[in-house]
C-alpha cells in the first residue's frame, strides 16, 4: 500500500474538551482566572468529575494543535493534514478519532495501553474561557514514534510542520528533532506559543526550538509574557516583542522568520524578519456581541486557517484573512468547531 502524502504534519497533546457554561462558581472554587490556560495541579483534580456531572456538559475534540490541524484540514483538500500525539486505549480516544474523521483530519496516534486520554476542563463565563488541562497520556509521547515505520514516511513527505507550545511541557526532544529536520530540508516549521505560561516557565525549551522556527504565532498575552521573560523594557509593546522574536538567530537563513500576534477582535500584527520596520496591522471585522457563542478555540482556528492558507500557497495577506475567517466561524459555534456544510475560505 502506498504511503499517504500529506502536506502538513501537526504534533501536539490530544485532549477531549469537557465544556460547561456559566462557570463562575467553578472559577471561585478552583481559584481560576476567567481567561487563562493552565496545567492542572492536585487541587484541580476534582473539577473533571464535577464538570462531567453537569447535565449540560459538552464534549468536543480538543488539544491546541489538534484544533489547528482540524482547522487546516477544513480549508485544504482532503488528505492534506495529519496529526500525531499520544492517547490512551479508552473511549475518549475513540471519540477523538470519530471527530477527526468527521472533519477530514487523519491521525497517527501513539496509543499507550492502560493510560487515560488527556482531558481539558473548559469553564465558560460570558465570552471568556478558562482551560484546566490534565495531560495524562499526552505527556507520555515517545520520541521513537516519529521515527516509526508508520510516521517517519509522513514526516519525510510533508512540506509544513506545526507544533503547539503546550507540547514542550513534557520535553523538547521530539519537537527539536522535527524542527531541525524541517530546517535542514528547507521546509516550513510553525510554532504556536499557546499560553502565557509557556514563555514564562518553558523559556529554555523555546530557546532551543526557535532557531529552527520559520513562523511564530501567539496572542497578545503570550507575546507580553515572552517579552517579560526575555527582559524587554516594554513587554506590552507588541511591535517591539515581535521584532525581537523575528530577529532571533535562525538555522535556515534562506527564509526570514515571520511573527504573527493576534489580539482577539482587535487587529492582527505581522512582522517579517527581513523587513522589521514594516509592521503590518490587519483589521478584524468584529462580530456583534449576540453573534458570539463561545471563544474557546478561536486562536487555534485562526492558526489553522492561517497555516492552511500558507500550505495552499497563499500570500501572507491572504493567510491572515483566512485565519480571521476561521476564527469568526469558530466563535459562533460551541467549542473549537467549524460550520458545516463547509464555508469557502480560500
């Protein structure tokens, strides 16, 4: 049987999102912020059973890179995107596979016998979402999986690679191998910062990965966190932060680094390393307040649309526009989902 030929290979922590609305009491009980993303501590352990017991809980395939991969699959032809990560041999993993199949995403999961698939408690309050993640099997991903007979040919054939910042919380070796292979082959490697705590507490891992990275995506909070962690005088100055990231050393000097900073319903900032003084701001067409259902996954949807457009050979301008369209579609659904039948994006 011929090996499938995918254009985009994504790597991350596959999770099943467990989402509840009107969660103010949960925020207070578990000392959570209304718009944040954290890894679960011991004190958060009971939240999963509490969320599951809610009669209005919604289960959605999640995980930042998996969300972005589904977004890219949405805008690209069938068979363009494949996703890797580690899951358990349980019903949660089966639900993820069903969701991926429905949305045109192929996966090559590493399955850990006897382990539980990762879960994320998503607490919605108004237009904010607080994410509490228990990685479970996701943090047991083995570097050997990307060299396996099944996965290695897919990496060899892909032209674009996407990794979420969350993946760095349990090691750097797999992402470093993937990024260095991409850089050495002249392929495009994309990194999403994913959450403020990544540049705050996993700066060493970022420092190792960024030289091999062609495109860095983050939101304003993540950019500010990177600026603070790296001693910038004004980390709230997003242009300065983007310039600093763009100017970092780069393994593959043939392609300038691109930095993309989203700001929700505000403008999106893009700076390319070879033109650092040509900062571009792209306006977002804001939705009416009553059109917004749920902001969970909007940033991943943007990333999926943006990267999918790059894979399709579109310009940076067109890629940002595709990201904006995907973000707008996502926030009008419950959780990180998209509109069906498909809307033409590219």
